[in-house]
C-alpha cells in the first residue's frame, strides 16, 4: 500500500481536487491529511473525500510530514503538497519503479500552473538538476520506501530546506529516479512578488543553505506558528 501524506493549512481551494487526483483503481492507497489548525473548510473537505485526518499541534511542514509518516500504514510513503496535482497513473508508476530493489525513492518532474516563461525555464533547469545530481523538492511529490524514510531519520524539523536536505540524504543512501508525466503545482507563491523577484530570492536562499547548511531547529514555543509555515514555501522554483 502507498500512504499519501498531505500537510495542510487553509487549503480548501485546492485540497479536494488534489485528493481526487490521487485515487487509482488498481493501487491500494491511504490518504492522510495532516492539518495544522485550518480555519477554513480544509478539514471538512478532507473527511468528505475519505482521507484520514491527522491533527498537528505545530504549523511546520516538516513536523506535519513526519507526523503523517508515523501514522501511515503503507510500505511506500508519498509526500504531496496540498496545491500539487499528481498525473494519471502516478501511484502505479511509483509502485512499478520501486519493484526494483535498487531504487530507494524519487519524485516527479514538475511544471507550474502558469503561463510564465520564466517559470517554464526554471522547471527545465530543475529537470537537469534532477537527472544530474538527483536532488528533488517537496512540490515534486517525493516518494520513498517507509523503512528507508525512518532509517534516514525522516525530515529535519526546520522551517526551510527540509525537503532538499532529505532528498540529498536519500540520494547518498541509494539510487533515486525522476518520473514523468509531470506533477502540476500552483504558482500562487509567485503572485506575491512576481516570478523574477521570487526566483532570485529563492536562488539566494538556496546558495546560503548550500554554504551554511540547515538553519537551527526551533521549538514550537520559540518559533511563530504561521510565519514558520509560510517560510517553508521558500525556494520551490529552483
């Protein structure tokens, strides 16, 4: 069985469509929506769609992902953003590639739901990164064997870069793959400052991470809840 883990905070606009795209008639799966205290209809949508609702005491994506993984029953874990649509037969593709015991996990190619030429270029560059060095990001629908995930210690519970950090550790652990067709993820984050400004900021943050490593983990008491969740959106364009 594949366990699909979706961290959520006020995702009523997209969650129903995302869950509907997960369902596959020929693959056993469970869907866990890990909600961090939504004030909209997110939890109702999750229940009505047949997902298992998990309540998170922290508004931090890495914490929510780990919480969902601990409650998952599947041998394969798929981590899916609440604004990212899987392609048709995605679960079948994951199951097929992981039938090869040499492959430990991977993700999908990504495209944005946007006409922006710049965002198309960043996705093209990301494909090169995926295939050359095997690094994936959270909005690419990362998947991994459950045993491998826990052997690696799961996600580091930090506000940024938990996905890239885990992907790099997974790549060192064994062979990873990048699947097609693409997942389609929302471009909403780029609407705030524009694609160019956001991409440049993301690039600068990524370089800083590669030089300095992960930021220090902050406790739930010392880290502001809502801003922390928003900061986890950083550097998805690269």
